[in-house]
C-alpha cells in the first residue's frame, strides 16, 4: 500500500499477519450476519484496504436489508460497535458498509 505525502512516496507493506487478522474479522462478521438474516448463501463481504482503515462491504439481496439493519438501524449499529474493539486489538479501524443504507443514518434525514 502506498501513500503519497508532500511528494514523497511512503510504502506501508501489508504484513501476512495483517491479512490473516482482517480475514478472521471478515469470517466473524459473515457468520454473525448470516445468523441475523438466516443462513443465506447469497451474502458475501468484500474487503477494501486503506492506510489504517479496512472497509467491509456487505453484498446481500435487498430483501434481507431490513433484517440486517434492524429497527432504526440497531442491528447493524450493534455489529459496528462490536467490531470496533475487536479490530482495535489487531491495530486497525474497521467500517461496515451496507448497500442501500447510509453509513451515518442521522445524516440521511
């Protein structure tokens, strides 16, 4: 991963441990989401790496979005809150993105 700062290219090598940790978090998140919405094989989570933040993009059918979000977004917010300390222990920040749902529901109003 490369970051350009003031015309200097800084290279942050992606360690093998970091990849394993992010994959473990992805598997945990996938299993938790499948338990919430019912075991659906149409659900997948893609990982997008940033310098210090990892974005977990959930790909699922639109008909399960309601269950995934929960009443007033409580389910997904609870998963986001649970993921924060888990990823903190591994040394990175994580964001869960759900299709058809804004990252910050308060700003959508």
